């Protein structure tokens, strides 16, 4: 077990709302949302820019944070909230308004978008008070500490999670934060960083997670497999019993993290999850990678990691450790650019960069920490660094890809291919018809508005798709027709199922992704 370790908001309205809530408004209408730009999977699916371009306010209480959210013109009005001081139960109350849906005893980012919360000045500490992100998108949390959040005992907050996400969350970047507990479940604590119920496109970077029974998870159960596309990089996991992280389904990219004193298990890939585990440093720990506490197998691709004083248990029915000589059992394609520090320098780099109040320092990809200049990122511009390990699509869809998490079927499929491959976000997996022609469909449980699709061919197979037509499978109506892959637009249509039908091919057609967009 754990070992002890040392809106469009007028100035008058904004001021009124924040004064009542105990906060201060700043006259900085065009301040940048955060230092640096979103990395990893948070840079995909249209990007994560938080409140960039919106008004900036400063809050010194939880009620003031809620007041700033509620004072916006709408739930999507960009807003940057600079936080200083200690946020706790005593100063966090529910506030009502057009731009929010808040609650007492928790920082509630519910049914909103385009918000940044960033610690400034002497620092921001959320003491025994969790941050809850629900049914929201385009959120940045940067340079804050969240500590000692409990699910039992007193006081309780956020189900015991320091930061928790659930219910259709998209595009969240959590950067340079410190998340810590003072014990495990028996002491009333739960996860430090949890995602469930269809949460996707999230990055946790340059952060410290420590002194907890549970580091965090993707998926609340073996049947909650709608989550994924999560990046963890340059984080410190220290004195954690397990879940560093626990992956149930989905895809995760885990690189350049420093793991110290993982007491029971570390990266737990299970229930079909696939993890790309690159250039991490594991130290003084046990069973740092594998499938644990279940017979539902998960998978991993490993390279460049260092295992320093790591012990491994023997395989059993419900335990499949990857060591003592971890080998890859899958391949994972990463769609964004990134730079890898050599694993040998990861402890030094992470010690200088990870956590709140570290000056927002980052690595340059050559083991040298640096402080980035403030930027105002654009919504469709991710933050690439130097090498691009896998092909990046040249025709990004923009907006939310409605195919992710939807169903799929078709008329036929070639051996070794799957209909589901067209909505898994991986350009290395694909569907092919059994012959030169055939169709594949994306479907939803309720009517969904679509006006554009993007057809992406598998890497290295461009040119197989010849003529095609797009069909409203509900009615049989042809929405449009043409030839070749790429972006395809048509009049906005509400439907439950859309079909991409290949009517002629110039080779062996391989559809890697059939992305769908509302506009």
C-alpha cells in the first residue's frame, strides 16, 4: 500500500456578478487563454483553445468562479478565469445564470464550452474541493493544485475525484497541475484524474499525481468502452497504489512520464484498450504495465522505456504483467506530431517541469526545460513539435466528428477488415469491400444532423476509391455523388444512418475513416 512521502459580458454586469461572488474583474478583453498550446489528443478533433479571445476575470473564491461562468451571455461565450488563493467549501456556492449550471461544494463545469481556468499570482489551491467536467467541451485547466478530495467522510466533493470528467466530454487539456490525496479508498479518497461515459480527446501534461490509492481511469466499468484518445506526457506519478492509469477500452498515448513507487500496479490496459507506451522511466515500482484484476485483455506497444528496480508478479488468471521483459502485442497509430525526450533524462526533465507553480516550463524535446512564451492559439491549429511519426490527414474535418462512438455496418467486408474501423480514429485500420464495390455506414440511435463527411483512405493506399455516392439510409435518397476520397458536403440532413457506397474502384479501396460532421 501507499508509503508516506514527504459572455459576451458587459463590464458593469461582470463587475456586479463578481463583486457579489467575492471576485475581481480584470480589464483584459483580449488576453491569451493560457501559456502554450494544447498537445497530444487534445490538439485533435478541432483543437482545444479554452477561453482564448474571451474576457479575462480574476476569482479568489469558488463562488466567484461560478459567478464568472454564470455572467456570460451564453454557455459557449469564451472566458478565461484567473484563480488565486484557496478555493474551499466555505467559499464555493451555487450561482445561477444563462452561462452556467453550477452546484455547491464542487467547481462545476457542466453543459458549457470555451473556458480556461488558470492559476496565477501566488497560486491556486482547490482544497478538498474537486473539479467536475460534465457534458462540456473545449476546456483548459492549467497551473492549479487540487488536494484531498473525498468521497466519504467530511467534507465530500466530486465523488472523491480531484478532476473528474463524464457524459460526452470533448477536448480537455489539463496542464501543469498538482493532484494529490492523503490516502486510499479506505481513507475516503477515490481517483485523481478520472474519465468515463464517452469522454474523448483529452491530454494530461506536465502534472504531478501523488499519495493516492488510485491515480485515475478511463472507463468506469468493463462495459463503459466509449472513452478514449487520451494523452499522458511528462507527468510524475509518485506513491500511487494502482491505476496509473487504468484503461478500459479506447486508445492512450503515454510518453515521457516518470513513475516512482507504484505500489501494486501501474498502467493497467484491459477490456480491449490499446496503449502506446514510449520513453517512460519506471522506478522502485511493481507491475508497472500489463492487464491486472481481470481476464479481459488489453494491449500495448512499448519502446524506449527504462525499468529501474521494477519487480514483476507471476502471470495468473486475472493478472498478465507485461514484464519482466515487456514486448509489444499491438501497434498504435498516433495522428499528431510530438517529440520524445530520451527516457534517461525524463526524471530530471519532469522534476523541473511537472506540477503547479513550476513556471509552466516544458521540454524542448531534447531534454532541456524551457518556458514558452504566452500564445493565443487558433481553434484549428494544434501544437506540433518536430517529428511526425505517423501521417497526419491533409483534410482535417474540423468540429466534432460524430462518427466517434457511433455504430457502423455495411454490405460486405474483405477478410481482416471491419466496419468499426471507419470510426475508430486510427488511419492504420480500415474497411474494404469484399469486391471492387460495396458500402459502409455510420449509424446513431437517434436522428443526427449531418452536412459533411470526410472519407480518409488508409495510410499508403491512396487511389483505391473511384466513384461513389452518399445515401440517406433512412430514406434511400442520394445526397451527393462523385469520385475519390476527401471532404464531401451536401445539404444539411437529419438522419439515423448514412451510407458511403463505392460504385467503382481504381484498385483495392481501403476506407480508414468515415468522419461525419454537422457542418
